[in-house]
C-alpha cells in the first residue's frame, strides 16, 4: 500500500534557509531586558524571558512554511537574536485508513540580553539559550464532500532549553548576586493541545491543487527538573491558510513532466505568540519547480525546490526550501 501525503503535510521539508529582518526599533522589545540594580534582580526579567521562550517554541509545534525556518536579526548588533530551524512533515495513510500522522524536530537559538548594575553604569550580559524540541500529532480524516476532509489532530511536544554564560566569566565576576538560570540553567518543556483542519485536494493530469486551513492551540509548560526561577507556561494560538498549484511545463525529465509550483501561505498568531517577535501575521509567496521520479522504483516519488518571499508587520525576508514526497 502506497502512502498518500496530503495537503499542508504533503511534503517533508529537508532544507530551508530563511533570513528575516525587522525594522529598526521593533526587535529591542524582545532582545533586551530592562535595567536592574543587582544581579539577583535580573530574575524578574528571566521569568519574563522564559515565558517568551515557551511562546517562541510554539512556532515549531506544527508544520508551517512561514515559520519552518526563521532567523530574526537584531539591528542593534546585526546578529540573529532568534533562530528556528525545523524538519517536519505528515501524511494520511490511505483513503481506506484515513489515519493522519505528523511529526517534527526543531532547533532554536534565542539570545536575550540582561543588564545589571546601577543606572549610570549598567553591565549588559548577553546570554545564549539553545533549545531542541520534538513534536508529533495524530488525527483522522472525515470526508465532507469529494476532495474535502475535516481533520482533528491531537498534538504533543517535548523540549529542552539550556542557558549558557560561557565566555563571560570576566564580565560577570564584577557583579554581585546569583545568576540562577542564566548560568547553566535548564528548562524542560511539554506541550499539549490540538488542531482542526480543512484539507482540500484536487488532482488532475493538467493541474494539482492543495488548499488547507488550520487552527492550532497548544499549551507550552515547564516540568521536571526545570530551574525554579523559570517555571512557567504559555498558551500559543495560531491559524494558517496554505495553498499550492502545480502543473506540467513543456519539458520532461526522468520520463515524467517537469512541473512548476506556485504557493502561498498566511499565518496569524494569537495568545502568547502575538507580537512576541514584533509581528502578528506572516505571509509567504513562493514559486519553484518539481521533479517527478515516480517512473522509477525508488522511495522518493517527487522532489521540489521552492523560493519564497516572506513578509509581515515590520518584517520581510526570502527563503529557499527543498522538499520531497514519498
């Protein structure tokens, strides 16, 4: 029985490179902690930033072409203050067994900055927070009309965050106080929630159409041996509308038509994710080519490359993605 990948999860993203830049002044609200008079007072901002990290990890809970690879640049330093890279995909087993499965693995890097000292002589402390998260989902397709299904999905995720102050020993030796989580602390994260989806697919020799709408709500919460000063939770809510058109060109490769691909997606973020990176909406417009290898007895049936222009409130960027179907 051959698996048939459908809709937004019709592919497995293998490589995606995306650089987004924020307009001047927007990023500062995410990247910097407010000044505090002593290092132990930094804890007030650590908890705030930890809750922000939980919200940021929510971007990687489900497959989304607008957020599958993000690199947010801090204009003050010209260095990325937030990076997200995700390998994800999903599929429906078959028409007779409409079990839907999805999963992903994501790495993110968040570089907040805190300050300690008096108002006249603040010492800024850049921190590196690295996280790894695995997520999965299971659902079922309920046909509504031909080519259109309703799909509820249960989502779960596990993540881990570590804080790194290495290389700053000389800088922090002059500051009194306990840095707590900042100095080698850990944050363990569990996410649980669900999605509802409408998935439309219409495949004809002359063209192939995929359209998907999705609403996702997931609670991200600390657990286990998480450092006591960063325990928290964040509720992430978002909607996504994605569409793709594929049609043959006049050329053939590997005994099959070479297809062109047109793609569009729009995501809206609510709850803890609203404004956390300076935007509530992201839109992606893409085009590319698809190679069909189904004439040969190999596991990969299609491979495609798509270039995308991504934009939103105070943000814009380009990406190149590679994907395969099975």
